[in-house]
């Protein structure tokens, strides 16, 4: 399983038209990206999407960023993992995450509690399943020190989301030298600051409404005012915008800070459109 280089994080591949997703995945593989990452906020079974993308490609890694532990029974996940590996080989990386209280409690108030303990219990269930999900086949969504330490002990590494290179350095210090560090980096390919903010601010605000992300920004040294207003300082730290050189420069900052692999999420004016031209521009620049 090649988890070096640069991958693509895309909600379109997960929730868009199936035929378009299959075609786009095959193209992304041809462009040289090493992994495709998809989210899980319910609606359809995430492992069905994984199977669909594995079937559409030959060698590229398909990863969940993340499989929502509240929405997937561990016994079912373990059985599906075994079937996916039998059908497609060692190409599925199971990113597992505890998600966010507003999302989980919206349908069942009070369900989201003790996220660290819930994650550990979920890993226990995967370990005891028949067959189990191997430790080296999974990573954890992790931002704070305790979840990063759990990722180092109970998985192959960590997949931090919505983080600057400074967090990658922080995460590497807590993970140590061995575990994989696979951060996500959001990008907007435009040199126009006003356009970048028009595309990115509303998207960013949705995440900052989640306590996990807002608290992580405070931990990184941003002020409550930065978070409340989505200040230019915070926007520029989290979202890399500009030309291809700016995007590749930010990706390389993550590598210099200790990342093993960086997955790039491209935002455009149409959030539902597949950013295929932007993906190609980034691939060409990486070459």
C-alpha cells in the first residue's frame, strides 16, 4: 500500500453521480495521485462507495476520511473489510473518526459522549471481530494530543483534517517517528483574494461551528475573534489559495513538518462539481 506522495480528498467521489465518480477516480489514478479519500456523513453506506471506487481503479489506495464510528457497526465493518481485501487486494485504508456532536446528536440527542473512550471501544470491537481489522489497515482522525496518542498506539497513524503545517509538526511530535501522518489540505486555485474568500468562507464557517475544529484552532494559537470572524489570518493559514506554485508550496510545508502523505481537497465556486480541471493542474504541477 503506497501512502507516500499526494492524494485527493473529495466529497464528490463519495456523494456525486456514480458513473462520474468512477470515471474521475480512474482519471485521478492516471494523473499520478497515490490515494483517494472520501468522507462519511451518512446517507449511503460508505463501504459501498469504497467498493465502487476500488472497482473503478487498478492500484490506487482508496481511504475513508473518515468512516463515522457512530454510523457503522464494527462487526459489519470488519466483515466488509475482509470482503474488500479479498476482492481488491491491499488497497483500502480505513480512516476512522468520532465525528462531531452537532451531527450525531441531531438525530439522537446525547449519543455523542466521551469521544476518546468511544474510539477506543470501537477499536476493541474491530480487534475482536472475526476476522479482525488489522491495526496496519486503519488510521484515526486525530487533532488533539490524546487522540494522536491513541492513533499511535492502536492504528497505523493519523489523518488530521482542516489543519495547517504547524499542526502537522505538532502531530508528528506526539505520534513519534513510526506512525503515518496523513493530513488534509484544502486549496482554491485562484489569485484573486476576494474570489478565494467568496468560495471558501461559507465552507469554512460550517466546520468552525463544530467544537472539535474550533477548539483546535484555539489550541494552535488563533483567537476567539479569528474563529468567530474567519479572519484573513485564519483563512490563509488553513486554506492554500493562489496558483499551482502556492498549492505545491503549502503541500511541501506539510512534508517538511513531518507528513508522510498529503491529501488535497479542491474547492471551487460550484461545491457539487467535480474539479477535474483543477485536479489536472495540480497533477501537472506535481510532475
